[in-house]
């Protein structure tokens, strides 16, 4: 009975480390029109507030994961949380657009540290046999941050002005830092010693389980981002909904992901990561097929139903795939492997925001999700082709 607090506090701190970066992304998106007016700039210029954050995060996430392996995950995570708080304060105080963009890039660096290292630490912080549930908790908190951003950001903008969307990170960051500092175990002695292996640890990519896990993560993230990018245009254009209602309906996906996270983690722990990875992909494939066929006949219901199926399947896939890749990884390599997982996800999000959006503009909803279905079938083939690697031969 005395063990429960020592488990729950580290997981709470790590969960907040996933909430803050996702909230930092979504809460800034809703503020772009306000910020463009405040600084007297165009939409194209103000978009750099989002782009700088994502570029810094994507470019550095593998490197900071490896740095955590070398220097100590706990101390680098604490530094990342403190940097996130400082960058948020600088964002709130920025007197010009480009200083705000620079502060957002610094915030993206901090977010890379928090995301990579919290995923790397969660396996060791979880109770035995509960890695899937712990991994799903991180996914749930990320979804909550994404869903919370638009509503919280709108309320703060209306009542307190745009600096408040960054200042809200200060108390949340302070709580996260306190929980992590007091509950995470110290780094192993000598973790900062030099290693003969490559700095980024990219030799890990030779592992077939890791290779397929990264490829599947990229493909699934491409499809998920397609739903987020296509949704507003379809809801306001094809269905003729006003922007406020469309915004509310766009929160359905993140809310479903938040609700599905806990049962998804339990399924991973009960059935194993390999089977639940395949089950999640089957659900996403079914949702893509339905999204290609049903909206034309059933309107809004034919759109929202498949979105719910896709998002629930994504929650199951993410918990299972992250667990499969990280659970058996050596402790001194989890930082870089976590960074690679986040990188593959970010690359998929970028592909979804660009290629899938262009496909929707050219061919409409049916063509977009017919292609999405093909991507998921490729991921499913990779999942079914995975084999447990043989044990290394012993030397007499």
C-alpha cells in the first residue's frame, strides 16, 4: 500500500510534461487572428508563431533524447520544464512579433526535451506489467491538452488578452517542475560518461521492431493530421456550418482520444502490444473507409461517426506501438528511441498537413481518405509482418 504514492507522483509529473507542450501548440493556434491584429502583421507572418515552435521541436527532438541518455534523463527533463516556463514568460512579455517568434522557438526546444524524456522515463516509472497503461496516460494527457487549447485560449483572450495564453503555463509549469523534482528517481551514476556509440544513437534503426514502429507511427500520424486539416474545410464548405459550430465539432476527436486512452492502455497490458497495434490499425482502416463512403449519404453523422472510430483506433495504436518500441529498449537508449518516435510522429503530421491537404483540395473527401486507407493498410502489413527477434546465440 505504501508503494502507490511513489508510483502515482512520478506518473503525474510525466503526464503534465505531455500536457504542457500539446496545450502550448493548440492554445497558440486559436490566438493567431488576435496576435496578427495586435502586432499589425499579415496572417502569413503571424503563422511563424506556430511554425517556429514546430520546427524547433521537430529538429531537436532526437538529439535531446540522446542527450538525456548521455547526461541523465531526470536532470535534463527538469531543465526542459524550467526552460518551458521561462520561454512562456518571454512570450507573454514580447514587444514585437519576431521576438515572440524567437521565444516560441525556445519554447519548442523545451517542449522537445519534455516530450522525448517523459516518454523515455515512463516505462521505468510504471508498475510492472502496466507499461501500456502508463504510455496511454501520456497519450491521454496530450489529447486533453489539444482539446483544451481552443476553449481555454478563447476564454483567456476574451477576458485577459493575448499574454494570458502564455502566462497560464507558469503555474502549470511550476507544478510540473515540483512534481518531477520531488518524485522522479535520481539518474544512474556515471550516466554522463562518454560512450563509444554514435551521439544520436541512430544505429538503433537497424532493429526491425523499431523500424516498423517508426514507419507505422509516421503513416498513422499522416492520416490523423488529415482529419484535423480537412475537417474545418469540409464542415464549413460541404456542410455549410458556421465556424463556431465547426470549431466545437473539431474537438470531438481529441475528446474521444482522451476518453479512450485509459481503456486502450489496459487492453495493451492485457492482450499484448503486437495484437493491440494491429487492432488499432484495423479500427483506423475501418474509419477511413467509412469516411470515404458515408458523409455523402449521411451528412454530419456520416462524418462524425468515422472520426470517432479513427480517433479511438489511434489511441489504441499509439499506446500499443509506443509500448512495443520502448518497453524492451535498454534504459540508456530510451531517450533517443523516444526522440525517434516523436520525430516520426512529427514528420507524419507535417505530411498530413501538406500532402493530404493538397489531395483534399484536388480530389475531395473521398479521394483523401481512400489514400488514407491505403496508408493504413501498409501500416497494418508492417504490424502483421513483425516477428519477435531470436535470442542471441550464447558463446560456449
